[in-house]
C-alpha cells in the first residue's frame, strides 16, 4: 500500500476514534414542539425523537420546498425542553453540501466554454502535477479522479488540529503538495472514491483559471443571482446570524476553516437561502442546473453520481438527488426530487462526530418520503 493511503487511513482512523468516544446520553427532554400545518403529529414526533438524542443547544432548521414555495420549521433543545424557534434565516456550516455548489461552478464553466469536462485538468494549468495524472474536470466532480480523500503526509497536522483540521491548507501549501508529493489512490476513472481533496482542488482550480477567488465565483454565479444573501465562505460576514456549533458532548465547537479547500466544505448558509437554490433546480429552463443533474457515473445498482449530487433510486422508482455534510459542530442534509418538484433541507448544529449524527440524514429522508408520496398521490 502506498504511503499516502496509509497516512489517509491513519487520519480517518483518528477522526473516527475521536468521533466514537464515550458520549453521555442526554436526559429525556420534554417535548413542547407545536404541531403546525407543515408536519403531521407523526412527523413532529419524529423530529422530537431525533432532537431529544442531542445535547442542549442543538437546533434543527428545516425547509420543505414544493414547486416555487418553501415552508420552514425550527426546533431547539433548550434546558431539556424541545421548543420551536424561528431559525430559517440563521446561518449554519453546511459542510460537504458545499461540493454541490462547487460542481455548479464547474457546470457554469463548462456551459461558458471555459473548460471541457472530459479533458485533463492539467491542460488548463500553468504548472505540472506530481507524476502527471490525467484526471479530468468531471472526475473531480464525481469522485472518480483517483485523488486520495485527504492530502497525504499531513497526519500530524490533523492530529494536532482536530478541532479545525483544514486550517493550514492554504493555496501555497496545497499547490506545493500537488506538484511535489501527491500520490494517487487509483488511476483516474478507475473507481469511485469520495475525495475531499478532489472537491477542494476543483474549487481552487476553477478560481485559478478564472482569476477569481472561490468566494467571488460563488457570489457572481450562484449566490448573487439567486439572492442568497446569507450564503458565503467568509464567516465574518454573517457572524451575527451564525448558530454556534456544538461538539458531540454538547460544548461549543470551533468553526472550521477550509482555507484553499473551501470547495470541499467551506460554505455557510441558511434554509431560506438553500430553498432558493433548490427551487431553481426545479426550473427546467435553467440549462446549467439541468446539465449538473445529468448522471455521470454509476456507483452501484441504486446509486449514481451527477455533478456533485448523489442520485438515489428509491424502492418506489423515484430518483432523489442528495448530499449531506458534516463538520466539527454541524450536520446537514439536502434531498429533492426534480421529477416531483419537492425537497427537504435539514440543517443542524450538532457535530458530525456525535454517535447519533446519522439520524439527521434519516430524518430528512423520512420527511422527504412523506412529501414525495403526497406528490405522487396528487398526480395519480
């Protein structure tokens, strides 16, 4: 096994060990969540059941998007009570959902004729990459580039900065690593290997060829046109709206700085803003987002990759577009059906290292299943 793979496995192992450490289960919380027209009693109870597994201070910000409208539901655990809160305009780290937006920027670059999706990225760079791997733009987007999940050789950086593990990866450091120390996991296109490094350098390279920062590209091509005014990679711009992240034990989490790898997980946003992006994905006349949603690689019988999106084929035959995200203080999920113009967004401020963090994904799917089923019934 190459040394880069060994280092990546060690880093992941340490992350998992930290995430899986003993966590005291919170006491049973008193459910004071109000029933609203958005959710049935059963759904509200499901929200309460999941929220009660997390420590005080945990919030859920939920949006249900249908066609051109969005409805919002906020819940918080406060003093061992589950109460409603208006948080649709509050900001959360969205983690790896950022990868979807990075691929949106790629779709724009392709549609604008700046890059060709299946040409090697190195054709567009004014520097070489170690051992000259021929991965393409599309392979960076759908995780088939062969790049490792994390930059190899940085085990002690991750070990010493577990609360903010990407902060030292500035542009100079990443470019030096790519040019001099990169070790590929596989040949490009050989298999699907999820890569934070791949998504991060996709955002970095797009900025280099367009001579703009990742933030500038997001504001110019996505956030500005869609009036997503609380979405950014610059935390200082939204500090007054920021919901403080929580560690797996309920303490205050340190926010993550993704530096030059912001394209992998550096965006902060709200359910209000993200609902605008989801609605735009229902617009069949939007050529860029339609192109982004086209399947590009089959991962398994039930899972394909679009550009940034996972496409999940459900037992019903529906195809759901999905991505989740997780950082040291936040866990998120975003899922929708473009066929039925319905989707669910769930942002939380609980660490991805919490033992029940996957319940965030399950809850978003449970809520989505209800609304997707309703849409089918209404059409039949």
